[in-house]
C-alpha cells in the first residue's frame, strides 16, 4: 500500500521520527497461460480469475485503437477508456489469460496488469500523519509577521531558502498559468486555496477515466491530506490568511489519482497526464510513485507496459507545453547506483526481495525522460536525511524539510518541516521530497508567468540555468555518528545531491 508516510513513498510525515511503515495484506494473484494470436478466445474467454485492471499500448491511431478495443472485448475484457491520442487503452478483465492473449494481438506493443490484487472496494483509511498547527502557534507567528506578510509566513523558512519572498516583491505570478497537483485530491474550499483554484482543469482520474462531478477532485473524509498540502506550497494565496505559496498569483488545479487506500495505479496516472495536457495545464506536480512497483523493470512484460503507458502520457503532456515535475523519493537511495535492493514491491500484495538495476528498472514518473526530478533539502540547505539522490538523475533541489535534530531553522521558525494547507481550513507541517517538488513546480510557474510563450524545454532550461549551484560540501554524515551516510558524486555545477542546484525564485522573475 502506497502509504504517504512510508519510507518508500514521496511524502514523509514526521510526527516524531522520519518515517512510518506501510501495512500490507492482500492475496497474491497471477497472470499466465496462452491464447490465439488474433485476440479471440479459444472457446469462450475465462472469467473465473480475479478482476484486474490492465493497460494496453498500441499505435496512436484511431483505427488501430478501435481494432485493439475489439480484441480486448473478445479476450474477455471491458474497456474503461481508450486514449487514442497516445495509443493507451485501460481495461478490466477476470480472464487469467487476458494479458498473454492481448500481447499476441497484431498491433499491440505491450500490455500488463496495473496491480497484483483484485479490484475490490477499498476501506477508507487515514493515510499519513500531519502535524497540525495549534492556535497558540498561529497567534505567535502572526505576531512576528511583517507588513505584507501573511500571518503564518514567518514560519515558512522554505520561502526565503529559494528567495521566493524576494520574488514576490516583483510578481506573484500570472493567473493565466495553472499548476495541476496530480495527487490524492485537493480541498478547494480551503480559504487559502479557493481564490486560486481552477475547477476547469480539475478532475478525478481514479478509475482511469476523468470524472468532473463537482468536488470529485477533493479528498473524501478520512482520505489523505497530502495533495492539499502540496497545493498550498505551490499557490496558497497572498491574501492575509495563513501561508503563502511559492507562486501565490497562479492558478492551482486538483487531479485526483489516488484511490481511498492511497494507491496511485497506472491507469489513474495516465488519465492525470492526459487530462492535464488537454486542459491548459502549464505545470504538473507529481509527488508519488506509481503503484504497485517501486521500480518497474523493462524485462518484465507487465512492468514494461506500465512504464510505456506512463511514458506516453507524460510525453504527450510535454508535447502540449506542460512541464512535469516529480519528487525523487524518500528512501535515501542512490538512484545512479549499479544496483538497488527493493524488498517492498509489489506493495498491494505479498512483497518479494529483488535486486534491481535502476537503469533498467524505473521509478515512474520520477525517472522518465523529460520529467524534472527533485531532491529535498533541509533548513540548513543540506540534502535531507531521507532524500533519494543520484548523479545524472537529480535535476534540481528544493526545500523538503528535515528533522530539527539534523537541520534546525533560524527563528522565528521553530520546525524544520514544511508548513502548508490542510483540508478543512487548517494548516500543518509535513516533510519529504513530496514537499520539495511543489517548490520547484511553483518556480516553474513563475518562469512560465514571465515567459508565457516559452516551450516546456525552454522553461526547463531556464529553471536549471537560474538555480543556485550547490557543491557537495563536506562528507555527508547527517547524524554526526562518524559514519558517512551518502556519497555525493559530481562537481559544484552539477552533482548527485543537488543536480544543477537549489531552485531560485528571484532569478526566475528577474528577467
């Protein structure tokens, strides 16, 4: 289960320590057997297996997609949606032979199950644990606020860390720019988000097909507050209420892709990117990994199909001008290492121990071509203790927060975590590369505000060029116990901890 407070996921909520453990417990299932190459069932398609969801990749041609849709139905599948723009079909089937059958259909490039447990109603759970701000803390912060600051801005050390507070003196960003939070849902009724919320670019993509019912993009009662927190970091309004976002003048949309149990499945993620691409979204923030595999290996037919589907969707968004930003992850892993030990996949059934090659087994969308990959820093500007890293993988760094044991902020800030919005009009702290990524998405939105006609590639080039180059520094012993905790490879201009450097919002609006 992709618990947003777990070591494996993008979010890291820190009530005391630095990680929470995900709980797992679903029965394993399998897909095997063979069937006729034309996609027709040998007699009648079996329907005695568990109901699974699949993605099928074919040529991005309406006629070709239509033919494969027919083959899907003959093989005992039900089409949820067909994205002929990118040649990706989402289907459900209870035929245990479905994947093997469809892979043999003419014109199908790849196909695979998006999960390893059956599609069943999921119990709503409280995913992750935030640290809500108390009334006393709010009053104390407001007493410190200077003219022009929102009441809680004195506690936002992260804004000054990327010079966003200085950037706001020049511009708050353009209301013509929209950042979509592809996540667990956004509470657009929050007083700090409502002024900037873009309903026309918001949807619920959990099923793999967009649902635009009013409020469908919100987290339900008991669901994760993660997406709402991310949205506030990007675009909380500068309106005399609560906190201030990195780009408080831009629009923010919610694209909900996590189901009630917190799983971000491939069909939902594909839907999210396609929806963003076709609804004027300039930037997407992706603070998650695509379940159930932390790393999707291209030599596995199911996992390869998931990589292909999300790659097509993210590239489609970029081709429409969208810059996709993603969190690097919270496992303190070197994503450029020769091998990585993964003992927590698949996370929706029984896990297996495996040694993977990160060049062949990808965290998606984080490690996909074209995606801006973000590592996290703490209040002292060092790589956060939990943040993944990797020379040639990390593009830029941004504040994600860290324990005050490791990195303590300057007063009046008291917490080393990131303060932002929570559902129900509340405010609270979280930490993780989940919190770093939206800082970058906010800076990208500021760049897009200054350069509205710039291509996605040009915007990314400016982001990198305007970042503050950050050297590796002293050997990394974050807990001070005399043991090196991670090795930073590379030079000052580009390295595995910080990529091209820590993003700079002031530079983004200076020219």
